[in-house]
């Protein structure tokens, strides 16, 4: 693909994010968190532009964010502006000694979510030190119904914990897995997402997402933990050269995860189809660049 064709393609990819960001600024019901999420999604897209198009996209984003000032105050607008600029700059101009691929840089980066009621969550790749609290998330942080939705079988908390540790990047075959966690300020894992490669030649992976029952979205839309870890997972899949398609199996009754998948794939403009088979709703997502 020529640079001109790539620029045209990326311009089309960024268009819905730009429109959504513009709309969120003028909509009086939009929260500052919604504006920040729209800006971050746009930043991920324009970060992969050729340099001259990235600068153009960045300037457009800066212009839109400046309109946030009457709504959220100059400090909030300045913070959003810096965050977008930092995200784009980090992808466009990595350190000269940084030989990592975009996927490796994204995997090793951290995202910091500031939630309502003053709670904070850091989204990052799983580490060896997370083993204990990751296992505890599955054994104690979710109930029997949650485990059934995750594993499509009735399993105990102890079995779920062992299965997750074995079938993750902390297990015996880490190259097949990409695992993201959301951790609190004290390092406790309260969310887990990622994907597993099928191991065949068609470059397909199956994602998953689990959030501690005390950190899920409340009546007032309290947290964006699920959105944060799952959107980061989708972004990694887009950058991962081993992955072209995602196949997500959900129980037909698991409407919350289905809504999360619909909202997340739409927010970053990923082509998605779904169908039903034997009590499951199966999503097919195209993440090929």
C-alpha cells in the first residue's frame, strides 16, 4: 500500500472518532470522562498516521479539545490536550535506542484511569507478581454465575484460578497469550482481559474480559474499568502482527459483555459481525491493518 493510500485509509478511520469527539464537546449531557475517552480513541488512530498526517490530526484534536474549556474548565482541557499529545508523540517519536515494535511498546505501556468517587486503576500487562491477586479475582472476586459465563461451564473458584494461571502469559506457553490487568493503587488485580491465539494458520485469537464484582459499572456509570481493559486489549490486537481476526464467544444471556463488545468495537471502528449458535452469541471482529 502506498503512503498516499495509507493516508487516505487512516483519514477514513479517524473520521468517526473526530465526529464523535466534536459531538461530545457540544452535547451538554456528555461527561468529562466521555470526552476523554473519545479523545484517547482518536489519539490511537492518528498515532499510526504518517508523520505529516499525524501532525494534522493532532492539531485537529487540539482544536476540538480547546472547545472543552467552557464545559469542563481550562485545567481539564489542558490535561486532555497534554494526554493526547503525549500518546501520539510516544508512538511517532520513540527513543532512538527503542527497537520495540508498536505492539511491544503498547503492551509495555500503562494507562491510568481516574474513576468517579476518587478511585484509580492502572491498566497494564500482567506481571509475575500478579499471580496471587489474579487467582483471587477468579476464586473470590466473581461469583458462580460469572465463572459460568467466562468458562461456559460450572467450575469452582479454585479450578477457575488454576485454569487462568495455566492458560495465560504466566503459564507454560506464554507466547500464545496476551494478558492485560487492571490494578488498584496497592497492586490488587480487579480486572483481567486479553486474548489467546488459536495456534492455527488463520491468525485468529479469542479475547476475554472479567471485572471484580465491586468494580463494575454502577447505576451512575461509576467505573470504566471494563471499557479500559477491553479497549486496550482491542488496540493490542490491532497492533499484534500475529492477529488478523478476533472470535469472541459469549453466552446468549451475557448481555453486559455483549454490550461492552458492541460499544468498544464501534468506538474504534472495527468491522464486526455476530451470529448465534448453540446458546452462544459469537462475534467476529476484523483487526487486520
